[in-house]
C-alpha cells in the first residue's frame, strides 16, 4: 500500500509539473485524457522505484519487531564469534544488509525461473516457459524467494542472525 501511495503521489506531482510547464492550458476532455496518459506513464516508472523504497523500509521493521518468537539481529562486529547485537537499528545500519537481501531475492527468483524452465521441458507438454508464465506465477516466485531468502540470509550474511526471543 505504501508503494502504491508513493507512486501515485510522485506521478501526480510530475503530471502537475508538466501541466504547469505547458502554461496551464484550459482543461477540456482532450487535455484531461492527455494528463491521465502522462500520469499513467509516470505511475509505471514511479511504482518500480516505490517498491524498492518500500522494501528498504520493510527491512527496518523486520529487524525491530519479533515474528513468531524470532527476531533478526544485526551484529555490532562482523566476526563469527561475536554475540554483541545492535539494539536500535536505523536505516544507515541496514544499507549493506538490504543490498545483500535484494540481490539474494533477485538470484533466488532467477533460480526458480531456471528450475521452472527445466521442469517445463522435462515433465510437461508445454514447449517453453512462456506458454504458461504470467505475472501471477512471477508473484508466486517472488513470495517463495522471499521466504527462502530469510533462510539463506541468516547463513550467508555474517552480520545477520536469527535469534529466539
């Protein structure tokens, strides 16, 4: 919801700026249609940026709130034997972790796509992945990759640990 609101607001501001640069022409049906087309164009671009911002904001929430009796903790020191964790985590502390998490998500979704392609060629009558692939399947891959990323993040990122509350 945050990313949709942010994208709609950003697209509206850019549309109003473009309308202002054109000298505030009188609004009629043609101008309204053009403004809506401009808004749709910028909304698609802004949504991609807003999703990244929303993902970054959600990482801080994951580190500061426990879920099902577990919480993600960020180490003060990156040594393996260190058990000192940061108590208050800000956005500046999470930039490096977020980059690793985001790249891990990208690689996991790509790996799931390759596995789906292999499964399609070996076990189904479809000739290619794009015979059945759509946005809903991609969304399912992203959700599955998000689930798997927390398993791998605790083991691959030396500064992040999953701790029981």
